[in-house]
């Protein structure tokens, strides 16, 4: 299943994507208040079939981040085995940081390039959405807690990121990142290691890697994160980006207003956004 959060006539909604139309799942009496609550119930029930009329054209809604209100967004850096790492010891633990919910926007919506920086960058990633909560989850049981997957652009403001050893400022500018376009439920992707990631800027491939190249894989990350914080349905784990992002290039290739960024993961879809200026913040 492909699940979306959106605005319909300016009101928040969520539903099931069937082809290019949406079946609302939030309109019936007793419906869950938001998509993360719906996922928690549907995941616990084993993703039962859903009977709903898909009558809303996708191109007539404003897509939101699939989970607009996550309790936590937990992010990982430098998490791929690549030629650039050859000869270097693998890290014992990942570099971890967090993002706030309002630092993201949805598919098709403008990203916001801060006017306080000329070092706005892109990072294509696979995002894992938790479907079943837990604390101190063993890695051997971790995949049973996954609700689904989506694409993520960890848009980063590099100069602010490097103000100190802590990444928080550069990773949390308003609507500087995006994720979506929808959640593909875990039952449709039994083995995420077969997926491949590609990031394009203005149609030119900048990043490409197989998910099987992760240093810290999805079960490890779920076990690690859940050791220090209980995970709840709707939590998002951004699993890291490969080299090829703008600041890793010589000379650096930062984003400008009007640039188009696409993060594509086969089996999930394409997350596409255009860079706008501060007036796009809304």
C-alpha cells in the first residue's frame, strides 16, 4: 500500500493511493486522527485489505510529509561503504542527530533556501517509518517494528551545520528538507537491502548507491535508537546519505533558487522539490 498525508481544500487529510487517485481513510466515523495513528492500528492488524473509494485526483491535493507530526526524526550520517572510505576503519557507532518536524515539507512543495546562507545542500536518503513502538528492541526483532519506507532529502545548511560539532542548526532550517512522496508499507518491501538510491539535481545524477552498502543497517539502527529512547509509531529514521552531495564535490556544488532535486528509490517512488526562497516559507 501507498499511504499519503495531504491537504484537501486546505484541510488536513490522509488516505490510500490507488493509481493516481486517493481514497480517503480519515473520513469515516471513528477514523484515526492522523496517518501515524492509522499506521499503528493497521500494522498491528497485519495490514488488512482496505475497501475505500479512490475518487480524489492526486494532482488536486497538496501533499504533506507522509508523517506531518512525527514524535521523533532520528538521523544518521556517514553510513555507507564507498570507495572514499577504503582503507579507513569502520566506525563503532554512527554519527547521530535529530531534525524537527517543521524542517520538512512534502513532495512537490518548495524547499526553502535560507537567505542567511549560500551553502544550502542536498542529501538523498531512505527513510524508515516505525509502525510498532518499542523500547530496547533486539536487532533480531527490529524489522517487525517497521511500518514502511519513503524517500527523504536531508537538506542541509552547511555553514550553520559547522558552527560547532553539533549539527542541529544546519539541519533544522524551516522547510529545508523533504520526505515522501508517500509511505510504501513494509509488507510490500520485505527486503529493503535490494533497494537502490539515486539523487538528481536538475536531471543530473549526483548520488547513487545500493541500500545493501549501509554500515549500520536498519535492524542495527532500530536496536540502537530504541536503547536510549522508546520508539513510537510514526517515528522516522533517516538512514544516511552516500557521497556526491554538494559539499563533497570539488568545487562544492550548492543549491540555488529554481534548482530541482529528485530523490528516487526503486520500489518506492520519486520525491521531487524545487528550491524556493524565504518567501516560500509560508
